[in-house]
């Protein structure tokens, strides 16, 4: 395999041009760590596909590729294992009637400050959340329950058609999720929820004021405007599956995708589920610590592995990857297993992409190298070795420098792997239906 970074790549020039364009505001709907920059899908969707084609992403995350597909009038099929992420993606790609949202927003805001209305309101139960009182003040908990009950009540009592009401309830649930971190006691500047020294100092100075209702009202007004961008677009079919891109079957989508754009998880770099645990609990996607642990275990790249689950001899079908695994095993058996499992899982994902792609369809992958126990893992190169063994050819690979202003995961990655300065942008093409 000829693996050399192309410093004169025409595809890099196209990406650099796309980075100069203004990104859609709807990408800011919900904070999400490890988010793909919108310029990547935008550049290659425009280059490799036409309106009406279908874009795919088996690691959909918060829906960056899905949003760009919709904005560019392409269909989309995606898969995301985190139920909250899949939910956010769906809400971000719905076509809401902004006039209806504004009317609902006004009624909700009035009701949230109407004592007579609130005295009659039936609130739900407090959701399960580990150390709830540690993360949330009592008045914040009360306000969050009030907000959710009010939005449900206003939407359900509206004149919306029965099949439309759930979609609008989901908008308000997604907005609630988007403010959870800011109204919690956790430092919103940090990747993982935690009450930092900065927050404790501000608390001691009396500078922390959690106005949950105001935060929510401001958020629904702001986020409603985002949906104006979808007006006057041709209808598209956006499908986001809450499923397992490794083990699920995708035979119904055989030969249906024109282009995949994807940002797979990094090896043992970021516990993505932990960055969103407060939101997952509050929206009741997870109702126990066991459910949290079970979801974490099946996420690609997860480093939460019980000793009893470690296979001391796990390898891949690839000698070059196995050499790194064996080198790592001499230092740390657990991390050797994590790396081996990662590449075995990713081979299944690559096979799924090959199945779903049309002949000569493309895959654009953003991934970086990692360091595990100070051993360098050439993730992009190893994934390409796997891809070439599964019906793909390499079109191009180049380095994309990470913008200093968008390093939301630098610290977290440094904790588990290493500081990442560049990503690999890799482009594969499907050879045939072998």
C-alpha cells in the first residue's frame, strides 16, 4: 500500500475553501464534544454527489453530516449507538414550522411564569441521576421538572395534529438537554462533568446564578430561528437509526449510499458517553448505573473493560496491526485488548459501508493517530489496510491541521492518548460488489 500524505492534494484545497464558508447555525443547537467540523461533509458532498443522492454516516454523532446532507438537498442514512445523540440528530434535521414554534414558545413562556397555571400543573418524577444533589441545586431540579411538564402540556393541548405533537415535544426536550450542563453545578468549560476550582471560587464569591427558566426561554427562541434555514429546500429523506454500526445488519440498505462521510471514535481517547451523562439521565435514556455501564461497554473504542472480559490473546487478521498489539501487550494486557477489539470492530463497520455503498461510491474518513501507553498507533493507515482488504481502493490521504480555536477535546485526548495536532483525511472508493 502506498501510504504517503499528499501535500499537494486537490481534495485538501477543496476542504480549505469550504472552511472559509459560514457554517449553518443549526450545528450549534446542542453542545457536543468531538463534533465533526461541517466543512468536511459539505466539501465532499458537493464534490462527489448530486442533489437527490444519499449520504451515509455509521457514526452519526450529533448529526453534522445529516444536517449538511439536508441543507444540500441530499438524502441521509445514519446510525448512532448513543440514544441521546441519535435523538439530537433527528431533532436537528426535522423540518419544523417556525410559525408554530413561535406560537408554542409564547404560550410556554407565559405559562412558566403563571402561578395559577403552575399550581395546577402535574409534574413528573425526578429522573434517576447518580449523585443528583451533587450535580443540581434543588431549585434547578424543580425548574427542570416544571419546564418539561409545561412544554408537554402546552404541546399536547395545542391544535397540532396528533402525529405532529410528538415531533414538537421532541424539540423542547432537545432544548432542555442543551441547557442541562449550563444549569448544573458542573463547569461548562470542561469536557467531562465536574465541579472545578473555578466554579467553587465563583460560588464562594456569590457569582453563580442559575436561572433555569430564563435559560430555557432564551434557548427556545434562539433555536427556533435555526429552522428558517430549511425553508424553501426540496424535501429529503433523513433516516437516523439508534443502533450498533458494528453488529447490526444493514442489508436493506445494500447499494443505496453514494457517499459516506464519517469520523469514527478514537482509540481509548474520549469516553464520549461520560461527556453527556447528565443529559442522558435527565432525558431518561438511561435509568440506572447498570444501563450506563452496559451502553459504555458496546461503544467502539471504549476503554471501560472489566478484567473478566479481557481476551489476553485477541488479535486481528493483519500482521502489521498485530505487531503493535503484541508490543503493547508486553506493557499492558488491557490496552492491547482494547486496540485489537477496536480494529476488529472497525473492520465490521468497513464491511457494512462496503455493503451499503453503490459501485464506485466514496468514503471520506476523518481520523487521527493515537498513542496508547506511549506506543504510536497509525489508526488511519491501519484502517486503510483493512479497507483495501474489503473491496476499497485508496484515492488520497492528507493531513488536516486542527484549528487551535476548536480544540474542545485536546485536554481529554491528552489524558488518554496524546495531544493531536493533525487529523488524517482519507478517501476510499468502492471497487465493486465483490
